[in-house]
């Protein structure tokens, strides 16, 4: 088996399995409510299925392309994402008190999903060209500044969950780049303080934070969603009540098909089903980080680590929130929750990861320079002082004068 082929197969299999499983669970969670609302029980399934097909198309394109082209496009991607985030604040659609979506004809998409991928590419490209930051000052300029601008626009929507996801993603890229642990601890501490401040000064976020500490104190108010999720997870037992037999989805659990779909999985498929889902994300993390560690291209290494951290970090935060181990932030479960923008961008990111896994060292053969940031002591390719290779060390007229014997 060629290098990276096992990781490619595992990543592709896990991703497509999660997408297929997500379609089943979205239909299970929405069929009753959709039938009562408009008489079409497959309304959400068809929309999610269409987005899945578009996402698979992007996955195939990204897998067959060359991920190095993204390195030169990273500034344009960030500028485009900032422009779209500004457009959301001006003309975006407001749903459930948040303005996060842009509508272009029949297409409604969430620019924050594109912003995550654009910032990931920018961070990977910058840290591939520059040494890992050693101080907060080096971290802030320019990576921290660009990340701060994007997160500030997200908080204005408001979308605290995506801002937290971006912070986790940037942290994963910094770890692979070799940033010191002290700097990571300081930056995460500062980010955590800013998140707490943002949550405390916004009434609904403060209510979510306090309800997380003890949701049963306000089981019919701020803690309602967590309490219902716990009831559903507990009632599922070992094997669940059966696929499609959930009681929570009958108007008991808000956002049961998006943020809280893991609770529906726990109720219908029990501990066995939830363990299988967690195992799938663990397999994705194993394969993704294997790709990152095995990649000899500095940009590809950081890009692979960022994509893996983005997918698995988002899954960990969502599962922890549903189980009551973390505050609710509105983060969806990758590839499983209902949401077209998240699904399409996530599948495109997996396509990039597959492209890196299948590179098979071509980037190293092109450049001949290993990644010095991971202390790779292998020698560089032999080059003369003039920058010419050994086969072109002299030209036709390059005649050196040799002293004649006397």
C-alpha cells in the first residue's frame, strides 16, 4: 500500500459514512414536524441531500486539484470572507434572533462557514513562511489581528460558537508549527477571558452560561434545552428506543435536527449509537493527524492539522454541550447536523485533506527543502552558490584560468 493510501481510505470512508448517517438522522428528526408544517415529510431531507451532492462534488474537485494553489489565494479568501461577514450585518436574514445568513435568490448560505476555511488557509500559509511565534506580540501581528477581526464580526451577528471553533482551530495549527506551550497557555487564557466577557455582557449568553452550571434550577427556562437533551440521552439506554421512535423530536427539544441532533441519536440508538459516532470522529482524528505528521510540505502539514482540528474540535464541543459538560454555543455536529453551508464547506475541506494525503512527497521532491520547524535534520538539496544545480554548475563559456606549469 502506497504512503498515505490507508489514511485516504479511512478519511473518505468515515466522512461518507457520517454524511449518510446524518441524512438518516435528519429525516428521523424532522419528518414528523415537516409533515405537520407543510405536508412534506422529506422536505429537510431533500434540501440536505442536495447540499450533500454539491459538497461531494467540491470534495472530488479539491481532491484532484493541487492544494498549494490555496497558499497564494489565502489573502483574497480572507478579504472575501470579511466582506461577506460585513454584508451579513447589513443585509443578512435574521433567524432566531441572529443575523448569520445571506440569501442570493433561492440559495441561502452562512458566510461564517467560509470564513473558517479562509482563516485556516491564511494561518497555514503564514506559519509555513514564518517561524512559529514565541511571544504574544509576534502572535498578534498579523495572525492574531486578522483572527480578531473575523471573530469580532462573528460576535456581532452574534455567533459565539463559530468564534470558539476558530480559536480551537488556530490553536491546533500553532501546536503543529512548534509554538511554545507557555504562549499557547497565555493565548488560550486570554481567549477564554474574552469569551467569558462576551458571554457575561450579553443577557442570553449569560443565561446559557449560568444554566450550564445547574440547568435544573431553571428547567423550564434557560436550562430547558439541556434538561431535555439529558432526558433523551438517558431514556435511550443501551440500544435506544428505535430509529424514528424519538419522543423529543415532537416539539420537546428545540433545534433537534441541528445543534442537538446528538441527543436524538442517543435517544433512538442508545449508548451503542453514540459510541459509534464518537468512534467515527476518533478515526477521522487519527487519520487526519497521521496525514499532518507525515506531510513534508510545511504548508500542507499545517493545513492538514487545521482541517482535522476544525472537524474534530467542533464535534467535541457539540457533543460536550449536548451531554451537559460544556455550555451551549450553537455549534453543529460536522457532517451529521442539518445545515447546507456547514456540510458543503466541510466536504470541501475533507477534499483538501485527501489531496494532501495523496501528495506522496511530491512537494519535497519539488523544493528539496524539508520543514525546519519540526527539527528535520535532513540535508537540503545540493545547490551551488549561484543557485544552480550540480548539472548546471558551469555554462559553455565558463572557463576558469588555470596556471601553467613553469
